[in-house]
């Protein structure tokens, strides 16, 4: 069987099963079993493939995923996240558009820990948009920052999606997490600058409103009590990883323990909150592990059938410049984002794109960061980006898709500008990991 026939069989089976309504992970598993039967010698090949897939689940690099997810769930269900939101809101005083800033800063913290852009968008949309509309904010000032937080959340550590991508691509988890620090700060500054510019162009877009005055001492107390401890947990675990004191798995354990201690100190750690946190983390972890299982077996089938080698040879035969090939892969991800969620996109593209990137001479950590940004941008790309429809579902009645599209464009532009900077100056991503 030719390589393109093998690739068509594997991908065609997956697309067909997904079209029938089968969950993506199960569609991949079924396609892998069919592929193993065809390419690896019947039931013996299926048994070998399943053993290899189970072996992929025993990797130490997977440990941070459930711990980072648990960290985020505790942060949300115990109310620590709400305390931070409220504190930032009060500290910003009468700053024009301050709820937009609160959404970016607080929403990024929650999205980063939760590992789910769709979940955090639904939460922030239902929580923040009605409140901002009640205070006279125009739709682009309330919807845009929420859609933008995903771009920050996916690259700023600790990011569960970054851990999953590094595991699937078999690259250094810690290096990919650390690589997102400087680009994440740059993107945050772009977002803040965008909000500031929008309030300057149209002051009525985010009208100021009276807030109870606070003394300097009260502000300091609020900052130290409700903001510094929450942000401090994330800063400490990133600093420990950067300096090589802990591995990503150990950092995730310290982070989960730190949030547990904070919840106990603030007397908001209840059995109900703990049960819901464990349940939420467990559900997402099981899905992620099933994805890892499917990806490991899918990659082996692509290699065993010759599809991956043939695809790489075919793609490089066009003699396109590496940058042009990168843009093609970027465009494919933008297209897939209109129909699939991020983990499914990783499962489909990582086994194909990373060998191709290696052939083109791209640094795997740098390429991983570019891919993470592409995954997130694709989620908010009109007309069919999935987050746009999630936002429509949780927005107040009367919100049109046109309003959501126009709200997303400035923040998509910020992310695209960051991608351009990373392409022009790869050291922005690679300086910290390779120190």
C-alpha cells in the first residue's frame, strides 16, 4: 500500500467516525485498531499496539497534567479566584475600562490553571459580560478581553495544554513551559495596550463609575491578602522550574499543595469544594490520558505504514522555504480550529507536523510554542471558531455574532503580532529554556 493510501485510510476512518457522532478520542482508538489490523498483522498487531499505548500512559511527564488541573479546580471551587477578581477590581479604582483589565488579568490566571479555553470562556462570559453590560460597557470591551485570555492562558505556565503538547510531541515539558514566560508577558502588554487604546478612542466604551475610596494602607492590605498569595503560587513554581530546583512534575505538586494551603488558611476549603475539584480534575485528566493513548498509537501506525515518512518527503519535495511551510501548517491549524477543539487538533496534527518541523530544522520548543498560539488563535477565528459560538451561548440576549466577531479581531491581531515577533526573533522563546 502506498503511503498516501495508508494516510487516507487512517484519516478517512477518523473523519468518517467523527461524522457519525463518535467522540474524537474513541474515533482515533477505533481507527488505530483498524490500522493495526491492516498494517501490523491482524490480532497480534492490535495486541502489540495496545501494549505500546498503555506504555505511553506510564510516562513521568504526564504527572503534571492532573496536578495542574487540580490546582485550577481548587482555585475556582473554593472561591480563591473570586477573591482575586474582586481585589483587582477594587485596586484599579476609577481606571477607565478597569473591568476589562480585571478580565484579562484574573481570567488568564483561571484559564491557565483550568487548561480549558472553552470552560473558562463559558465561565467568564456568564460571570463578567452581564456585569460589564450593566455598568455601561460596550460589547467589544466585555467580549474581546474574554476571548483574548485564552491566548495568554495557553502559553503562560503552568499550562496543562502545554504539558500535554510537550508529552505528545516528546519534547522537554519544562522547556516548553518556561519558553512561554517572555512571550506571555509580551502578549499581556499587547492586550493591556489594546484596552487602553480602545478607551482613549472611545471613552464611552467603558464609562467610569464611583467606587468606595480606599487609603493606601487598605489597598496594600487588599493586595497582600487577596492577590499576592494567589499570584505568588504561580510565580514561585515558575521560578523553581526556571532555576532548575524542581521538575515540572514536582512544580505541579508544589502548586497543588500551595493552593490547598491557601484555601485552608482562608477557611474556604470545604469537603464539597474538594469533592467538586477532584471530580472536575479527574474528568479532564481521563480525557487527556485517553488522548495520549490514541496519539501514541496513531504516531506508531503512521510510522509503521510509511505514511509519516512519505508525507514528509512529499511536503519537502515542493522545495518551499521553511517559513512558507510554517505558514502552511499555521493555516491548516486555523482551518481545523473551526471544527475541532484543541486537544483533538493536537492528536491529529502533532504526529505529522513535528517530524516535518524537525526536517525543516525548526527548534522543537520554539515550534511547540508557535503551534500552541496557532491552536488558540484558531479557536477565535471568524466565522466558525468554536469559542465564538461558546461566547454567543453565554452572552446576554440580543448579542449578535457580528459583535462577537468585531470584538475578537483586535485580540487576534495581538496574537498574530506575537507570532510574527517569535518568527523574527526566536530568542524571545528560547532564551529562558536554554539558559
